[in-house]
């Protein structure tokens, strides 16, 4: 199928492709699809929510950047400035690839402790065997879980044309909105390897305020804890080179890398998990603010021993550990970005 670069032709292309997908699962007309989408956020706008009013800027496509009100002392009023006695133990949990076990197995365990996580949905996966269906996804949202995007088809983004990138990245946002998902604003890149690709990062930034992309033990909210010698979270440096960590390269630890490396030796993997979630506490206590946050990424939660799966009892033990040791577990949507300092923060 030919992919179009011209903006007008691209819109027609997306309509045709999305209609063929949606009309199989949704009786709404394609006009209704776009009408539904535009009820959520206006086309061609970037919405900035601050401590005061909401600001809409023209020229972008529904990306939302949350920024904190700046106080008289020059600081923001986010969690990052709260006392460490309450906030030094913070963990973000994510789930990818639209796996059914996330709803049937992981969610009941999360519910025991009131934990909220981010679930990244690939639209064309929805309803397939062993995948979530739209009722599952809407139920997750209804219960306060964070629903975000992982593309239309789970494509490797690095070798796509500009038109295909718009379809994969922007089309998936429209798909989620059409099915009742409220303002998806984070995109997860397949393989987490697009941080050095300006075409991909720039396309993501047209539609989303943030991206889950890349791997590291910790995500530093000031983006200043890496060998890259960054001092803030600007996406591009002064030479127009992409930075290592920024709001479009939010870095996480892959639980499945442990599952595969240690061949589902749950005792060893549990110790790796404990080390990971505690790795930011010492950093935060030393500098006096919450800057270092571990982000742990899961996929399948079952006992299949698949390289992409985490054993059920292990997952339950990990969530119990977080609860018993006073960790605050939050979704990735609790991240914000302060454009006056180019720092990220927690709600």
C-alpha cells in the first residue's frame, strides 16, 4: 500500500486505513470516529496545563504538557519538593503489548494494594487471542488505571516513512480516543530504541507530551544522573543533538530482561527487583529531593516460562514487597514537565 507524505493525502490515507479497521469492530461511521476524536481534544493543538489556566497553542496535534505553577521561590509545587520522609520511595509500573493476563492476573494483585500503573495498548492487537479486548481496556480505565499508546501495529519505527510514522503514532492516539480512552498522552516505542532518531522523536512530539523509550536502572527527573553529563531534560542540546534522557526518552528497567536472563529463577529475579526499586532511595536521600525513580516494565503475567512472561507468584511477591516497605506506586501519567526549568516532576 502506498504511504503518502502530503498532509492532505495523509489524512485521507489514515481515514481509509482506520475505517477498514474500526468498522470491523465498531458500527460507527468514519465521520463519527473523527467527531468522537475531536470531542476529546481539538485537532492541531498542543494543550499546556499549568497551576493556573489551560493554554492551547496552535501548530501541534493534541500533545499535552503538564507544567507546575512556579512559586515565589522559583520552585514548582510538585511532589519533587515535598519532604523525603514521605516521598523518597517512588516506583512507576508499566505493562506493554496488550496482554490479557494483565487484566485477569496482574490487575487483581494491583487492586489488593490500590496500585495504579500505565498500560500501553497496541490497537491492532486488541481482541486477538490472549490479548485485551476493548471492554477490558475500558474497565482498566474505569478503575483508574492509566491507558496509553504503543502504536497501531507494534511496528519498528526506525525504518518507516514520515507518512507511516504519522499513521503508526498519530493513528494509534485516534484509535484509543475513538474507543473511549481519555486523552492518551504517552507513547511507548517498540524495542525502546528510537532515542537517537530525530524523525521518530519529532513525530511523537506532534501527538504526545511524553514517550516511554530506552532503558536504564533509574529515570532522573532532572535528567542529570547519567554519563551524558546532562544538566536538564531538554530534548535537543545546543547543537541540535538528541539528549540521552528527556520527556521523549523516559527510561525504564525491563523485568523481562531478568526473566529471560535468569531463566525464571524467581528467587534471583526477586532480588534483582528489590535492588532495582531501592536503587533510587539513596540518591534521593543524598540530594534532598526526589530525582531518581525506578520504572519497571512488565508484559505477560503467567506461568508459561515465556521469555516475555513473569511468573504469577513472583509478581505477587514483588507487589507485596512494595506495599510492606512503604513504596508509593504510580503510573507514568503522574509525570509532568516544567518548561521554565526543563525538569520533570511528579504530580
